[in-house]
């Protein structure tokens, strides 16, 4: 009988464990990631191909910058009529990290993905240390609405919730 009680207690403890240890944490509804170009010879599990300008390039699966690195965002109409662009303000720790990445990887591509779709890519031509990162095109209105649920606009940053 004691073994049945012990088994029942173990099942009860394991059932309660996820909420107690963060398993019930809310997941982000939106996803924004920036990936750095790498070599095609890197570990195939760690890279993904993307066609840019009729040429296949390879990018790291691990993002250099992502949603957790942003303080706020500002969408704007794309100059190319391809949806919206977005300016993201980086957190202070991300500013330094992004400055180091852009200083060390000039002439490489940086690709932006929004909600799993590649939307824009740029060539890194200088160190970026101003605290901002931009997607110039390819963001949809639905993407902007999802981001509104995750991040504040600049004018909302200092307002109390």
C-alpha cells in the first residue's frame, strides 16, 4: 500500500512541477531574429541556406539579436512598397554585443526573420553602435500587430503600466 501512495505522490509532484519551475511561462507571440552569414562548410545542423540576389548564402541558426534584446520598436512604410520596415531600439547590453558583431563581420550579410520568414537582408559595411537595428522591408501589418503585444512603442517606454 505504501508503494501506491509513494507513486501517487510522485505523479502529483511531477504534475505540479512545470508551473513551479517556469514551465507555464508565457511564450512570445511574435518572433524577430537577426542571423549572421557564415560559411557553407560549417556544421549543417547549425546553418540554414537563404537565396539572396540569385545566390545561395548560409546563415547561423543561432540569432545574433532577437526579440529579448529590444527596448521598443517603430514601424514605418517601406520605401519599396513591400509592407513595413521597423526600427528597433536595442537594450544596453545588446548595443555592445551588436557593435562587436558588426565590427568583426564587415562585408558579411545579416538577415532579418520575422515570425519565421526571411524578410530583409543587408551587408554589414561598418560597425553599428548607435543602439538601433533596422528591417527595411517585408514586415506585414499582422506582424506589427503581434509586435504591439510584445514590445512598447518608444513613446510608451517610460509610461507606467
